[in-house]
């Protein structure tokens, strides 16, 4: 897959030198994102999202591909617009993959946002001292961000997994999405019971 946010960035850079062609490219890309916005508002699942993209995004992509062909003949190869057109054409097969599967996203912005704490952290901790420490940090951050992506309470998840890991025979059940399916309701139920008991005790006092 390739990222439409990166592709759009090339055309944004070319805006000052070639505003007319840039406006056309950005307008077409904006239409693709508008479809994604509609899908989010409707809270479409994978099948619905795939159907929406096939019906509306694919024709827009065909327009973009045709426009790239005509724009190529109008720009200098090494100009900002020429580089933007070449980048989109070179990445084209990967840029359209997201329309073939409702699980895929139009860009990798979510992944980049998940990586931001790592980039910020590097400035703070600078070194991890040992290779093993770096590997452990990578595993923990992967688990934390996967738990966030699964929509589970990260603190509850990690606390419960550390308690279960010594006795659970199927470790795949402890991965965030599987844990959500197998254990979240049980853990949330116990947590709510404790909270209710604490509230009752407080009122009694």
C-alpha cells in the first residue's frame, strides 16, 4: 500500500510554483477524503466501506490517473509539479490498493500518530542502554498501541495480562484484540463490582 497523505503533500509543495495544476490535483484528492469522511460518519463496517469505495472512490481514482497522464506532458520532470506527478504515477498500483479491502485505510496517518510517542521519547530517553532493553521497550509500546487501537483500557489490559500470563496456556488470547473478546467483560465486571462496593462502604461510613 501507499499513502495518499504523502501523495497530497507533494502537490501541496508544488502549489506555489504551479497553483492551477495543484488546485486540480488537490481538489480530486479532497474528493477521495470526503468519501472516507462519509464512511466514518455512517460508521460503516468493512463490507459497507468496501462497497462505498468501489462505487465512488474508484471512478475518482480513474479521473486522477487520466489527469496525471495529461499533466505529465505539461510539466518539467524536475519541477515540484513534475516530481509530484511522477511520485503519484510511480506509486499508483499501491495507491489504489485501499479500495480493494475495507480493512485498509486511505493513508498511514494513524500509524504515524502511533509512532509519534517513540520519536518524542527518543529525545527524552536518548538511549536504552542495552539491546534487550530496546527490544523490551519496542514490545511494550507495540502492546500499548495495539490495545489503544482495539479500544481497550490499557491499564486494565496490562494489569490483567501480567496476572494471567503465568497460567494461560494459549498466549494468543492475551493479545489486545483477543483479550478484548475473551476477558474484557469479565475484568470490567470485577472492576465495577469493586467500585460499587467501595461506594457502598463509603456511604455506610
